[in-house]
């Protein structure tokens, strides 16, 4: 029940943010400054809803604090919901062999911490990404993980679930982060990318400048490691 309430709060926050001017950053239902004097790590740690506690625990265990605090990078942070979704998928897989088996956060730490340390780099762009550096069709960028690339787009939306309202003159814009898993077409158009080519994830919050870099937060519907 606690997780359900937490999710509903986050969805409400995301809807408020997406309906607002993208020059602002929404957290906890409150309009905040687009900049903070906290590092990326410390800002995530200070989240009032504790949405990144598990993520940061894994970051600490893997010794990756300096990785996400590098100067000038852009971090597309998965939330704890994304990690929980991954644990649930892994549990379903292991239960095909043993119905009583569980894949928990302790299992991940014991056996798969190296995988986490490598895969978290797919969420890091080793340069500053701002709205002005993006297009609606998307920009192809290399991630910090060797050989992994993404398409990052900043698109107008007429989806009422994402803040669109016909009585408002300004059409809201949202950012998408798409991990490339196939061969990209030419030219690239993010909205038309087939799921076999790229896994497209909505950023539920974006545009925050921390003391060390840029920070965006991926949708709670995302599964860690872009598992489908």
C-alpha cells in the first residue's frame, strides 16, 4: 500500500511538472529553481519522497558516487520503482526453475554488482545536455558505457496525460531517452523508432542543473537496464 501511495504521488508530481513551463523543475508538488548548489548525488539523496534510496545504496556498494558526480556529465536517473520492476522480472525468471526462489536487492548486490556498475553507465552522457542542444527528432549520443548510444529528444506533446490542454496556447514539451538496441534509420525520428531499434523512455522530470552536472529522472514505468 505504501508503494502504491508513493507511486500515485509521483505521478501527480510528474503531471504538474509536464504541464508547467519547462524552464522550471518540479519536485514534491513544489516549483523549484532549475539549479541547486548540491551535487547530483546529494540532490538525489535529499529527495523528500526517498525515491532514490535503493539506487544510491547500489551506487555506494559499487563505488560509483564519483561516477555520477563527474563534472559536466548528464545523468538520467532511474528511480527505485525501476529497480523494483527489475527485481520482480528477475524473480519471475528464477521461479521458472524454483517456484520458491526470490531475486532480491541482496541477490543483486551479492552476485550482480559488477553488472550494475557497468550498466549504470548507459544512464550517463559524458557531456552537458540541455533543451537547446536537443531537437524534436532526437540527437544521437554516446553514453559512458562503451559501445552504447542513445537518442535524446525534446518533443511537443498533445497527450493530456502529459500536461496538454487545448485551452493553453503553449504546447508542453517532454524529453525522451531512448537506448539504441538495433540499427537506427536515417534520418532519425525519435517518435517513430521501432521498439526493436530503440527502447524509448519518458523523462518524468528534466532540466535540473546541479553543482556537478545535469540531472533528469526517468519514468517510474522504466525497468532497470532497459529490460523489456
